[in-house]
C-alpha cells in the first residue's frame, strides 16, 4: 500500500486513458482552444460526462443547466463507487484526504483499488491516480493540439476512435448481460425518437441525453430488479 505501488498499478490505466482522451482532444478542438480543452480534462477526469458536455456546447440551444443535469446523472455512478470504496480504505484515510482524492475515482481506478487484499491507504490511492490523471490530461492536450494543426480529413478519421471506444465498452456487456442489452436498446430507441419524431425533435441535446439515460435506467430497473441479500436469505429459508 505504498505510493510507488499505486503508481506501478496505475500505469496500464494511464496508457489507456491517453489513447481515449486523445479522441476527446480532437473533438474538443473543434469548439475550443487547446488550453481550454486540456483544462476540462484536468478538472473532470470523466470520459462520458466530458463528451456529453461537448455535445451540449455544440448545440446552439444548449444551456449550463442542461450540462449540469447531464453530467450529474452520467457521473452519479461515481458516488456509488465512492460509498463502496469507503468500506475498503484504511482508518488513516481521513475525510480531508478523501475529499482531495475523490476526483480520482473512475471505473478502472475503483476496480483496482477495491480489489486489493489490504485496506487502501491514501498514499497508495494517490499513487494509483497519478498516471491515469497525467495520461488523461496529456492525451487531451496532444489531441487538441493535433486537432488545430492537422487537416480536417485526418482529424475526422481520428475522431472515429471515440465511437470505437464506446463500442468496445458496450458491446461485450450487451452480449454477456441481457439487462444491459435491453437498457441499451431502450436508450437507442429514445435517441432515435428525439431525432426523427417531429414532436420531440425540438428537444435540445442536453435534455435528450438526460431523458434517454433516465428512461433506460428506470425501465431496466423495473424489468430486472436486483435482489438484495435479505431476499436471497428469505428464499433460502422458504426452499428449506
């Protein structure tokens, strides 16, 4: 649980984040200057939330309220991860340290931290988030600079990597997990409705993202409720 061990464990994540954030830099360079795009990644460290924010920025009717709600719901899962991780940290991992390191909670960092056999210390977690943070920020900067100097035909081709990333994340889960497949199909159907149904096409991008996410989540939760331990215990008693 040393700082150096955290840095070593975070190296693969940092390399992966560099590649993904490069695509974000390319996309962001079409709207903002490279320092501003880099600043977004330095203060957020959330891929889906940042890409949603860019979509709202690109929409002429997009507002700060839409951006706030969209990023809140997209990043809400991090609060659940933080609650889970709080049960795994060492007693010396105080409130002040948790507040300072909270921005480093991502899907991959959380998965590595929570899988440790020993209680996670603040030093280890700080080391774990160093290279992912550097990789995410530097990758964004490189992508944004390239987006400003490379010709449009090249940047458009590099921007396809963004969709490849989402396909690589979502498709394996869809194939292995039926509830995920249903939720994704519902979200796609809602998105198409906002695009092609005349009565809904006037909805701004930000609120469309929020509604699609909420509808898919609520229907998925209703169709595939997760049983807690008490339900399993009662079922076991009933079977006995």
